[in-house]
């Protein structure tokens, strides 16, 4: 597989899998898994970062532990099909929006939203419709068996 001219080999894939499981793993630990010296892992990780294969490192926070008990998927369609396609910029200011996906189908975008309560979700939807000049269709998530599944390059 090529990424910006860089060919990913089996060792790169092992490194990527290890970092997705635990981005705090040491280069020595990853090296043992990939059959490489820690210095070689460090160099490969640096190249993966520079080429854009690795985009970021972040802490995964349990939403409920910070008081976000409601997750919803909100499908969004503009009220006027002639309005500019700038929804990502318009919804970026809403802190409830975790993800924004441009999609093919009946809707233009699907937003992943997290709120404390269903009343907060209702308030968010009202503000989104008013300020975004959109219509919405909302699906409330009952449970999440898994998310953030590691990619397999």
C-alpha cells in the first residue's frame, strides 16, 4: 500500500497496529513485536508521522465519566438546496458535535453528537436547526459495543 509515495510494509503495519492499541507503548516494546531495534521503530514512526499516515496522538476519554450520557447520530439536510455547502464550518462551533461526516444519500451530513441529557440534545437540535438552517433526523444510540476500532492497513 502506498501513502504519499511511501510504501507500507509488514513491519509498518505491525507498528501501526501496536500504536493504535497503545500509543504510549515504548519503541522497545513495539520493536520486539515488529522484530526491530527501538531506534528503527523510532525512525519508522517519524517517517509515518511526516508522511501523514499517523495524524495525531490523543487520549481516549470515557464520555460518561465526563458527564456525557447521550450519544446521537444526527442526519442533516439543508432547508434550501441552493445554500452554500458550508455546514462543517457552521457546526464546528457547537461543542456537542464530536464528528461531522459528509455522506452520499438522502442527507448531506451525519453528525455524531454527545450531550449530558436528552433535554440537552433537544436544545442542541433546536439551535442547530435555527442557526444551521437545516432539517434533521436523529437516532439516539442505546449502547456502543465498540468504537474507534483500529484500522488494518
